[in-house]
């Protein structure tokens, strides 16, 4: 690809520059997009980034609206990233949003503290679309370690999942519930749970953790990731 004209940057570069103008670095933008920083630089030098435009537009919109939490912004970007295609027209295997709907399809989203407080509503489509497609779900939850009922690694907490928890220096732990290896959770059931909580994914997850005896009643979720897939290929 020929070098980009610095006087006529493409849309990916223009949107990235808007994020830079709001105080983010190219490396931070790359982290939000789930890509290497060198790719973001190539938005400016080589005119790349067409597949990132949708995600960048949503990032700019969120930042203009006052969102600053990078984990939340990463979740927004992930839910709006188009996967590039190979020369044969097949979707390339890169990080980003896929679409459930057929065997092997998948999608994911994540939410940081700010989005958590407002219910992590942008995660609801992952749950509902996977549920409509008859898929399965897995979750990663971060809370203070003393808000979990069972000790890390307990079979009663996240049985059958190897290395299903990650301790952190700030006293929180990430624990994984469900996986392709263990079959995951019925997405249709979780779609009903989320609907019962009027689209509040945070509250649906907290209720499940408390109901199943995994968390104390006043638990405070700090991070939540949802992964959905349609069984049909090794994942």
C-alpha cells in the first residue's frame, strides 16, 4: 500500500486524532482496539485502518459523551470491530467482533467500572444474540477477593475450569465461569435472566453469583466479560 497523504488522512486516522486530542496516546488507542500500536501508526503513514472505522467512531462518540474508563472503551470497541477479510474473502482470524449465527460463530464484550455502574447494557446484545442462536456463554468476573464465598480455585466456585481465577495486586480476583471445554452456560437462559433485569447485565450476574452461593449479598462487581459462541468447531 502506498504511503498516506499527510494532508488528506483517511477516516481511521482522523478519528484516532480526535482521540489523541482528548488525551489518549496511539498506544492507548491500540489497546482499546485490541491491536498492536504499530497498526495505529499505519493509519497515518500507510492509510490503513478501514476495518477499525466503526469501532473508532463509537470510541469518539463515547469519549465525547464523557466516558474515560479504558476497559469500558475497550468493550465498546470490541463490540464494533469489523474483522478484515483475506484475499479469498474469508474473515481473517484476528481479535475483534465476530457474529454468532452459525456453528463456530462467536462474539464477546467487556465492561469496566464505569459501565458496570450503569448496568453494562452494551453486553446485553452478546447475551441475547447468542441466546437466539442457541449458543453458549462464559463469563469473567472481577471483585474483591473477600466478596467471593469460596476460596480461589474451589470446585464449588468454578468447578472444572483450570486456572479459572487471577489474583491481582489491588486485592481483587478475576474468576472465570464457563468455557468451551466445560460446555459453558445456556445463552437462552441467560437472555431471560438479563431480560428479567431490564437489560442490566451487571445486576443479572450479581444475582446469579449470590443465588448460587458464590458471592456475598453486597458484592461489588468491578469488571465483567461475556463470551458467546455457537458450538460446532474446536475453540
